C-alpha cells in the first residue's frame, strides 16, 4: 500500500474565502478518484492552525496506480478542471510506504 500525501493551501483574499467552495467541489471530485483502479481510500482533513490549509491522504495499491493509472487517465483531466484552480501554491505530492504500524 502506498500513501499519497498532499498539503493543499486554498486561495483566499479579502473578498472571498474559497474554502467552502473547495470542500463542496472536493466532494464531487472524490467520486472521480474513487473509481480509479488501484484506489483504496482517501481522506481530506482541515488544518486547525491554518484555516485555508488541508491535507489530502490517498491510499493506493501501488505507486503506479496513482502516477500512471490516475495521472494519465482522462478522469484526471476532470479532477484538474474541478480542483487545481483552488491551490496557491500548487501542492507538492509525495508518496510513502509503511515501515511500522501499531494498533489504533
């Protein structure tokens, strides 16, 4: 299992807080990613200290399920259209694998 991690900073200005719009749009976009072969699960969490920051955690069966299966798919173009205009700066995406796990 591979964990994709992205810190998402959402644009905001004096006139408009885009967080509510981002959250609603992300709900819609979640259906896209969930349909990709090799997808396992995802969660979006909002930062307490920085109100316009989120962390996206996506679990994939393999790295290639994300980097090739999703990123090179037509569905990714729709994901980009829905979400990428919210980010400033554009997020860095990293991938992790587990070396130690304890019970929750």
